């Protein structure tokens, strides 16, 4: 029996939205400081404008509906972060496990032995977190609960 297609989205709590808005405001403030520095320290001001301008752009995109989601289906899973989609087939994944990355608990996975695709960053990721790759969000679930759900899809489609 196959599992139904399922799409998960991050839970946008009030505190999460406030945090993103605060980070956006701080980024904009730093961009303004960079502009103010331009006449006397052009290189430093330009670096500050570029870096915090990019940060502000990321926070704006994170606030847009549909920028982040996870879809599970019979063939694999697709996750979207900042409107960029990534597709992974179940047959390419050995297992999913909860991992700690900095202050966040996320879901990581190890590639199956027969996986032939690109493993960009896998070696570094394995050294840092013990997994080959990880999802960028938990989509409203605990890392353990999401790992268990994904393992159930993975085991039923092999």
C-alpha cells in the first residue's frame, strides 16, 4: 500500500514572523549605515551594503507565501527553499535521522550506496553533522517526527 502525496509547509508562528521582521529591520539599518560610510570608507561601506542587502533580500523572500515547502510522493521528495526546488528519489536515500546543526534540530539523510548523483558538500556535511545532506526546515514537525514520516515513505516505496 502506497502512502498519499503530502505537502508540508513551515508553521509561521507570531514569534517566527516577528524574528524575521526584526532581522529584516536590522539588515536594513546596516545597509543605511553602509551608505552613510561610503564617503569616507567606500570599500567597507560597499561591503556592508552588499552583505546586509543580501541578508535583507533573503528575509523578504522567507516572508513570502510559497517560498518554502516539502512534498512527499511515491517516487521521492521535493523540498523548496527560497523558491528553489530540489528533488530526491527515495531509492537514493539510505535513511533519515534527526541531527543537530548549530541551534537547530533538522532532518538529515545519508545517500544510498548505489546513489550515482552529485554529492556536493557530502564529505563536509558528514564531518560536521554525520549525514550527507539535510532539509532546511522541519515544516511544522519535530525533527524526530519528520524523520520517522520520511523513513515510512522511504521503506514503503523501495
